[in-house]
C-alpha cells in the first residue's frame, strides 16, 4: 500500500477564487526542469471521500470538492502554507474502502 497525502477544498474556492492554475503550472514546469517525475494530481470530486472513514472529512468540506493528491507530503505542506480554507490529510491505498486513490466521481 502507498500513502497518499491530500489537500482538499471546495472547487469554487480552489479553482475560481485562488490563482491555483498558476501555482500548478509553475510546479509542473519546475518538476520538468528538475527531471522529476510528477507525483501530484488534481482530482475533481475525489472518490476517496466516499469511504466510510472519510465521512466527517466530507462533511467539513463544501461540495463539490476538489483535491490535490500527492505521494510527496512536503508538496502538500508547501501548498497548505500558500492557501487558506483547505484541509490536509493522508490515506492508504489501494484498500477495500479506497480501491483507486486518484478516482473521481465526475466523468469529465
């Protein structure tokens, strides 16, 4: 099993109110320059929130939600320091309740 770290926020906040697209593009550019493999993903309506152990977390976050999921805890900490109104945490996957860590409930 792999540990995944996440930053969770409402889609409206993260994708409309914050200049998050700039931050994401800059980080991707940095990873390419450093020849580092991308270890973070943006997931709209993350399916991991449907796991029973995530019920309280889902209730705290305005819906629809969006998550940045990474295998790098420092990246999530870095984002958390730059953004307000976000929730961070971690989970193990694949598991019985979270079979696909990067799955989304959207089809787009």
